[in-house]
C-alpha cells in the first residue's frame, strides 16, 4: 500500500470513530471512556489540536474541541453530559494522571 492510500484509510478510520462517538454513542460518557480506556473525546480533540499545531496551524484547546465535537464543548456538555458519581470522579483522577498527566 502506498503512503497516500494509508493516510486516507487512517483518516477514514478516524472519521468513523468520531462519528461513532459523536452520533451513534452520545450516551457513552467521557468519564466512563477515560476510566475504562484511558482516553475520551477530549483526548481525541487534543490530539487533533496537537496534530494541527505540529503542522504549523495555530489551534487552541477550545478550537480543537469545537473542531472535533462539531460544536462548542459547552454545548456538548449541556446536551449530553451527565453528573458523575464521586466514585467515577475518583477513578477519573487516577486514569487522567496515568494517561494524560497531573491535573492543574
């Protein structure tokens, strides 16, 4: 397989994952994804932002999230995010530190 075809297939797979998480499974909470898999929609948005920055495209955290979510993150949270239990929040803190780094 040539490099351009590989890039196109990778991009298609990313778009399908994005569609799955943004349209097919809006019910799955970011905190549950992070606690189980060590990444969530926000991580995907950050990786998108980092890739843009690596290409010399200025993009901040909020712009990266809006590009990934297709709307401002605050709007997504209002529409789809539910309150997490204290147990899930504690697990998230551990998962975040292990997979992303220290908060704050």
